């Protein structure tokens, strides 16, 4: 990988993603951006992977595995009272020097498959919108499903700035999200019905497997304790509902046409993915959109996504062979808030 490009990637990560969310990662990212040794180390990441996320995931994974090092004293995920982040970089450098080979192995092996269940906070309004148009149960296909948390969006409960509870009000998993701006979505009090849940990924993370669960946990940023709590609830929910999901290991874009053909028209076909398309080569993005279009020539199909061309949440769909393109709005990467334009 080009070192100058990697340096810029860490700078953008610090400013656009970490600022206001993780002071530790913001500080370390800016320091790494000017450090040739750590940029060279991070260059072992697989092509197409978001390098900063993968690098920090690898480091935190080793700390969670029990590697003893002074770096852990700066992680609120490791200690109750972390030390001042401004003193952390030299410890990161030392950590990477001593565990260079282990980090390289993880960078080559692992994928960034952050399974952020709180993103369902903005998916629930979109599914409500689609159901209001179709009044059909959903056949869900998620590309880049990771462990499948988002395929169970109808099993969670939701609140949006009030005490009103939407979705599955009996659920132990409560997602709180904020709607910014003047527009508020029309929400169904109870979750719309789902008939099919199909999750596709190059590697399916089994949340019941300690290794997979630890890697997913390591992708959660150190200061985000609430995300870790939701993650644990999501694992419990998945354990109880895993029989409802069909997992397929493979290339989601390549698998999509054959899977879509097997879904009855009694259900509305809904393909969705969040924070996945940025890992696709440009040619695969066009192929995915072309696949959706070809399917839309035969049946109604809805496509919910971000990060193909921009970070906004999109809803494109075909109904009665007529194409519609909508920008749902802006979203926080971890589902804390969203805007609503529909």
C-alpha cells in the first residue's frame, strides 16, 4: 500500500470518524499518520479493508486476549480508570514493536465486520416506510452480514426521544436513537412481519464462537461501553433466534441473483447493507446495482444501503418496474442519530 495514502486515511479517520466519539483513537490516528514505522506495519492489511479500523481492532484484540502491556492502561475497555491519552503513543509504538508478527498475522487474516446492532435504529424506520408501501412481509437479504445482528431488527425494541416503545416491546434489547431535524418518520408500533432472513458474507462470524465474538468485540472502540452492552444483548438474542437465519458464506454480489430468484413474490424482497460497500471494488459496486436493476425488471425489490458513492443512507427500489431513488438522510456511523428526508 502507498504510505502517503495510508497517512491520509488515518488523518481522515481521526477527523471524520473519531472526533467527538473516541478521543484515544483520534489522538493515536493523528500520531500514526506521521509515523512511517506504524504506517508500514498497517500496510499489511488486506486490500480494500478500512485500515485504521482493522489496525486498531488487531491491537485491541491482542489486549483482550490477555497480552500484558502498559498500553492497556490507556484503554477504558481494559481498565476502569484509563491514563491520559496524550501519553499513549509511545506505549502503542512499543506494543507494536514487541507484537509486530502477531499484528501482521491479524491484518492479513481478519476482516472489518463491525456488527453494530444500533444501526437498526435507523433501519427500523426504513422498513416501516417500505411496509407502508407494500403491506407484504419481508424477505431479507443482507450483504456483509457478519454475525447477523441486523437481520433480527424486528426482534428489538426502539425509542426515539420519547417514552413510546416501538417494535418488539418484550425484547431485552432496547435501541435508543435520535432523529435530528424537523422531519420524523412514520413508525409502526409493532414490527412488520419477516418471512426470510438470509445473511451473506465472505466469513460468517458465529457469535456463539468465542474467537469470533472476541474479534467483533475488539472492533468496538474503547470508550463505547454502551455499544459493548448492546453487543452482549445482541449475542443473547441471536442465540435464541439463530434458527430463523440462513447464513451463506460467499461473495454477496455474486450470490445475490440466484438467491433472489428463489424468493416468492408473496414477500417483498429487501436487499440491505450498511458500512459494507466501501470495501467493494468499483466494478463490484456497479455489478451490484445492475443486479438490483435486473431483478427490478421482474419483481418489486428494495435496496437499502450507504457507502457506495457517499456516506448517506439510500433507499432505491422498483415497484411495478418503475425505478425510484431516495436519500433517506444522514446517519451516525454507530446509529446514535439520523436525519429523515422521506
